[in-house]
């Protein structure tokens, strides 16, 4: 087996790592606060808010938990989002005690 063939997996892993680093850097450089607020407002209006939920119920705040870039507060629900746009956690109101 040729000696250069042993280095092909290392080269492929290096190229894959470089592409992933470029991708995450591109996301971090181009994502805006507006993109995050709109995405979380859409999630609230379609999934978590209930039948009367509207995207206009949401407001963006500075990150309020450790590691959060933005906190999007929609009525009583808070979405904590990282700098890469990943949802860290969701704080929803607790139901009444029974």
C-alpha cells in the first residue's frame, strides 16, 4: 500500500474541520438580533403560545441567563439563545398548584 494513502484520512479530517470552522464563523458573523427575535417569535406564535399567541407579543432583551446572548420574552415565556442562534433553554410559566 502506498505511503501517501495513510495520510488521506488525516487530510479529510483536516478539510472537514476547516469547513465546519468556516461554517460556524460565518453563522456567528452574519446572524443578527432581529433574526433571532423573529425566529423565536415565530416559534412562540406557532408552537408554545397557544391559540391567542401573536409574534407581536415578543420582545428581545440582553441575555438573562449564563451563556445567553439574547433572551426573547413572549408574554410569560422566555427563550434564551446563544451567539450561534442555538436555543439554550425555555422558561415557561408553571401551571396553578393543585
